[in-house]
């Protein structure tokens, strides 16, 4: 049987040391390796998690599952009981007999992963089968449940964020046998009801509930299993080049690579038009007029005779900003004044060598594990240049802020609370070194509040990355970002969960952003769905 070690810990922290946060108990669950059948072993873990939920109810405490602790916000934190899922990393291929009779999916591209498996482990598993994820973040340490729950993205302009490849979710919403649900879209069913029976789940097919559960913020129960659609393995050719501001922003506001002034000779068609890349990212020093740096990546057919890219990736400067800024700060001995002075000069080094590799190789391990701050605003690309100018202006007039900016571009997600919600979202990010409170230096929250006020005053619609720093207590922040979408999300959460379990899966973060509310009255069109789910609860 699966086993859980319970330990009183007092405090808990994130991977980036943005806490500590008060926590009573850490739960560490291990699957039973003696159970040979992967489905039986998985079901045994489901039973164990439900027992933990029963214990939580008996103690009248709250509960939250977490994986790699990657989020910088307190979204993964729980004051009472925290379940570490990193050892729950089962994986299996979907078979043709598992498919729903009306599905349009191909079984060779569908895979079932347990909640605690990391993006790195998934990439390695898929590569052995000639497959790849469609997209990932800048690194690979997140667990699959954590990545989709907070909307982890990269800069794949036509592929979307990680949650956009999800076709099914197994949710544990309570301690009873009927509280295990396999959820997928009604409009595009993927797996046969018999598959859900094999994993001791009952089927719920509903598009709106599925969209709400995709980016669930940990509030829709424990995501225990995820069905992902992969694709044939491919290579990525990565270039890092200096690019002047005008050319960079021409692309940032249009993504028209065919007619852009900036072109790579290696990626230009015979008629002179530029090829469309897989990935486009900009690095920006806000304190100088030096050129931007672009990381631009093109998708290529897979072949086996390419050089091992990992050694080059490991020493690449322009891999991810948090790693770079922490190394930059170390060279300044961690002194905030020294960092600010250094940023006032040209800081971007010689660009990296061209590299070719798979998705899992190009977006390799992150070595940074020191204190850092990071905030990501989502903006429609038509407002990208205006937003950047306002942001830089505030960094100079309200700061200085010890950080570097970047811009990434991501296709819209259908998830109800995806922060990549614009037709193409420009993710305007700042990554930097945290600083202690000082009477002559603005706090991070106060600075980001000024950014929000400026965007609102200039009619720039925006969202914020759920897993990063932000002034989350800003008045009506989520309503400002999502309009009625957050109300729909709360309706769906209230449809899925009982009031008691909704409270169990709530935490300080949800309360701060006013998403912990439970709806005792829901729209008429949802009554039948709630009754069906509630009836099956017991």
C-alpha cells in the first residue's frame, strides 16, 4: 500500500525562498513499488490521498497538494496540511482500446501522467517513444499538476501554454469513492468510460467545467492524473542575437515575421520573406539604450545526428532571467547599490552560440535556487510597446528597481483563468534581486501597484501570472483582469465541490484574491450539472 510520512514542520518555503510561510504539517506520500500493475499502483495512491483528506476533515483542517514549489507567490501554500506529490510520478501510454468511440484524438499521441511527474521526466519519457510536449516553460522542474494549475508558459507563439495540451483530468474532490472524477470536454471526448472505471473514477464531460479546472489554482481538488496530447518529436534551432529596439518592437506588436525588417539569413525563404519561428523572446535592460537581445527559435524535423546540445545549454547566458540575474547579483556581492550601478552600464554579454536540440534539451535544468523576485504581466500585443514604455518609465522614476525585463509571446488559452487570455499575449516580465525594506527605496509591492495603476489609467488591459509576485490584495484586481470570467470560475468550483470541501481546498492566496467564495446559489443552467455531481457524492 502507498504510505505517507507526516512531519510537523512549522514553516514552509518556495524553491525561490519567497517565504517562509507558517505550516503545521508536511505529508510525503510514496507509491507502493511492490504493486507491479501501474493502474493498480495509481489507484492505491488515490485511496491514500482520500484517506489523507478524511483525516483532514476529522481534524477540521485545510489541505493542499504541491509539487516542486516553483511558484514565487504563496499560491501553493497551506497553513494546515501540505501534501508533497513529487514522488507520485507514474506515467503510461494510452492504448487504442482506451479511446472514446467518437474521439478525434490519435492514441499514439495521448499519455497519462501522475500529478508529481516533472516536465523533465515527461520529456525524457516521451522522447523514448518518439514524442514531445508541444510547449513548456523556460525550465523543466515544475510538476505537471503545478504547471497547468498556474498556467506555466514558454514563448511558443502558436502552441500555447502547457495546460493547452491537456485533454483530461482526474480530480480527487473528497474522501469518498464517488469523489474521484475523470473530467474532459463534452465537445471533444478523448477516453472511453471504461478507462475512467479502470482508474476508479466517474466521468464528467462538460466544456465549461473543464475550462475552469484547467487553471484551477489548486482549488478544484487534488489533480491526481493528467491526460496530455503530445506530438511527434522535433528539433528546435535556437539563435540569440542583438536586435535594435525598433525592429524588436515591430515584431512584438505584430508577430509578422514574413515582412519584418529583422531577418536571419538562415531562416529566410527564397522570396526574401522571413520564416515564422516557434519561439520569440526579448531581453531588455531598462536603464540603458543598448540593443535588446532576442532569443528566437525555429522548429525543425527531428534527426538523430545533431551534436549533444546540453553542454552548451548549461553554460548559455540567455537561458532564463532568474538564473542570469542571480549570477549577476553575485558578481556585485549582492549589493543592491552595486547592482543598480552595474545595470546603468551595458550588461548583456556576447550572445550565446547557436544550439539545436529537442524541446527537453533546449529548455533544460535551472540552477538558480537563491532568493529572487519575478512578476509577469500579460498584455495584448497591440499594447506591448506602450506597456513597455510605461513600465520602464516607472522603473526609472519610482525606482530604481534591481531587475531586467523580458517579453515573451504566447497563443491564447481557453482556460477560464489563464493569464495568457489575449489572442496573443505578450508576457512582460521583470526578474530581479529582492531588496530589504528601506525608507528611501520603494517596496516591490508598491512598485507593482504603480504599474497596475498606470496600466489602468492608460486603458491597457492586463493579467498577472498566478505563480509570480504581484500586489494580490489590490482592490478588485481579479475582476479588473478577468471581467466576468472569475465569476464563471467560482460558479464552476461551487458546482464541482461541496461547501465543506471547497473550504478544505482554499488557502490564504484564494482569500486574498477573492476566489475562495462559495456559491450556494448558482445560475439555473448549472443546477442539473451540480445535482448530478452532488448525487454521485453519496
